[in-house]
C-alpha cells in the first residue's frame, strides 16, 4: 500500500491517462465501467484521500486559491499583506457566488505535483497566484482538467484566462507624477530576477518617458534583489561604485524602493531632497517608512474578485467562452518621498 498516492501514480498502475483517473475520482462520466472499477480499486487499495467509503466524495461547490512560490523573490515574508489581499478578495466573491474557497500554497514549483493536486482536488476551478511563473511554466497547466484563472501575471498568447494589474497605465501615472513634480532625470530600479510584471513595468517605464517627451538614459537603469535586506545591499553596492544618481527613481515594487531609500540615506543622500523615490504595490509598511513612500496602488482585492467572477463564468460556459485577459488600473498614492523641484516650467 502506498501512502498519499497521486493521480499520476494511479494512472500508471491502471494503465490509463491521468485525465481518465481525474474523471473517475471526481465522479464524472466519460470512462467505461470496467476501467472505472479498476481505477477505484487501485485508489481504494492505496487509501487515496479523495475517496469516502470507497467511492468518490460527493461533489461540492468549491474553488481553489493556489499560491505557487517558484523562487521566493516576490512571494516571501515581505509580501504577506500583498498575498492576504488577494485571498480576502477571492474569499468574499466566492462566498457571494455560493462557493467555498480552499487556500493552498506550494513552497516550490514541481509541475507534476501541482497538476496532480489540481486534477485530484475535486474542486470546480482554481485561481492560480502565479507571480513568479514564466510563460514556459504556464504550459504545464495545459494538463489540468478544471478551469483556471491566473492572477498577477499575463501572457497574451496562452490559452487561459488572466487577471492582472494594468502595468502600462499604472507606470505611466507614476512617471507622469514625477514629471509634473519637475523631474527630468528619472531612473528605474528593477528586480534582479525579472518576473512578467517586472519586465512589463520596465518596458512601460521607457514608453512612459517617451510619451512625456523624455528619453530613457540607461545610465540610470539599476537592478536589485526583490527582498528588503538584499535590495538594500544591492543599492549600497551601486552607490559605492560612485555612479551618478538621477533626481528621481521609480522602483518596480515597494520592497525594492524601501531597500533603496535605506541605502541612499546611509550613503548621505536625503530622500526626497536629493533623490525622490516612488514604489509600486502600496504595501502597508509604505505609509510608516521615513519618509512615507509615494507608491502605486492597484487593488489586489479587485483583481482576485474579478478572477472569481471570471472563473465561475468559465465553469458555466466552458470552452464556448473565449479566453479573457483583464487588466485593472492603478493610482499614485502621494506621500513624502517625492519632492517638487524648484524653478521648472510645467510644460509637459
């Protein structure tokens, strides 16, 4: 007897596809009676957890919220509030739609393990918090047999539903705010490990400068780790090299921004008198830093709520419904980390 046997292992023993096992274990039709009994026998003999009294558990109306950590650069201790907002929004919307929400986290990304879990869960559908996943990772989910919606990333060519923040408009709002405050030399600090959103924000930053009549200067392009202590360390090393700082820095997330502010102050720069700093995410800690951090806020609750609505619609309509890519806009939260420069003409 094998403890915690997986769908893939049952499929191998029964000499059928994982899809057939998933159908049987979820009490669905589409598999012949002889094959069905063979699958159930193997599942019973190995104490498969999805059975109740030797038969598939009664189907319940349930959605999954699955947080997948691939490298921990973004989804880590610094972002507990970030993740909690997504869960809260999904929880409220799921309840209003008559579904329960089960939250699961994978501390590392093992594609076969995740796919097996989703296919054997018995849930109606799943929301995947895929912040750290790249496009190649998403292809593994083509083997999943329940509807999925991905949040906090967007790959336009993939045959799935996505709900993400609108990086183009959000970054443009941040850059426009700096320009209105008189800044013409504006740099960017992006993540050392480039996620889908980080890459998009970098592209949006360059385009936003262009739309504001400015040219991006690669001398002011910096990279730092996405964890606070490491972001501080990386910016400290950048400053130690003697590089010139622009009058303002846009950081692709708040953790990087807070690490940069610490390093700048330690080096003798005053924020915002010498260098203005803008973050992205509006984490709770940003209102308590010194100085309080100007940042971009995109409602995580709105993103996950929209994802649940999209997922329940997908459950009802299936493949008849075209895949949707939805983006939620953000706004600048003005605090004390940005200075208005004196003696400039607001001509842009």
